[in-house]
């Protein structure tokens, strides 16, 4: 079964998916948590739920290192390839170890453009696993359509 945690921007989707994982500490996957420096929000990191290991995924473009070239730029953010490589490795490990349930935070605008977590999400939904993932309300119908999701349950935030 696929569980879609949906809500508006900053509505608590990441906190919800994390709380579902922490309730039983079963399964694995990743969340994208906000990073702050001196109470200033500056980006996101991809965090593996089972280990707490993390890799920077994106920074607000004004904080992105001047000598590096971002993998993508979307809105106010520039993305590192390492964050997506890390997430891919997490999902490959989940598949290899037949871990269930699987947690993915989040599928959204980048994935709708065939970027970001698109490939790993396509890979995991072909497995027979319980999957929890987050999505913003405005992307919900497009994500359901793009990935041809049929059996799912909505968890609205």
C-alpha cells in the first residue's frame, strides 16, 4: 500500500513522516530536513532515518559555494548532486535488504520535471512494499497521474 502524506508548504509533512517512522522504528528511507545557522534557514539535508546519516541536498542560492556548479537550480535553491546520490544509495539498500516500510520525503516539482528523486521513486513503486511519501497539495494530482498510482491512501496534514 502507498500512503501519501500531503499538505501545504511548511505544514508539517516531514514531521509527520518522521513520526510514523519513529513510532515503531521499522523500515527505512530518508527525510529532507531544514538546516539553520544562527537561526537563519539556509537549506536542506537528506537524512537516512535508520542511521541519522545526512548529506546536504540544497542551499539557498545565495549560500551555494561560488566555485561549485549546482546540479539543479529551482526557485530560491541550488542542489548538490551528492544529496540525490545519497538518497539513491539509501533506496538501493532498502530494495536489496527487502526493508519495509519505505519512507521518502518528498516527491514534488523536481520529480514532475523528471529530476530529483524521480528515478528512485519509479524504482521503489515497482516493488511490493508499503511506501510512505510526502507531497505538496498543489503537486498531488500530477504526482498521482505521472506515476500511475492506483492503490493509495491520503494522509492530509
